């Protein structure tokens, strides 16, 4: 790679410095918003579908555990009556 080619391949130093300053400012502002409790953002449709699927699965787990607990409780109560 010749000297001129290298200069064209590497961005100007001022340009890089501006990018770094811009990103650091964005990061600081995002951190301030997060610390202030501003975390709202729009969810993508895929995220919404995934959350709905997860909610359904969790509801099924809760239902299964509730049923299992009720069955165990009823079996224990029936055993107490016989004794």
C-alpha cells in the first residue's frame, strides 16, 4: 500500500475525534436518562411476540404448580381423615 493509499484509507484525525466526542456525549446523556429512570422505548413486534409466548409459558407453569399443590393438599387432607 502506497503512502497516498494509506491516507485515503484512514479517516482524518479531526473526523475521528468528532466521532469519539459525539459518541461519548451520547453515552453520557443515555446514562443520565437511565439514572433518572427514563427507560421507556418502543418494543419491536418480535419482542412483543416473544414476551407473549414467554407469558403464556409462565402462566402454564403457574397453573401446573397450582394444580400439583392442590392435589397434594387434597391427598394430605384425605389421609388425615382416614387416621
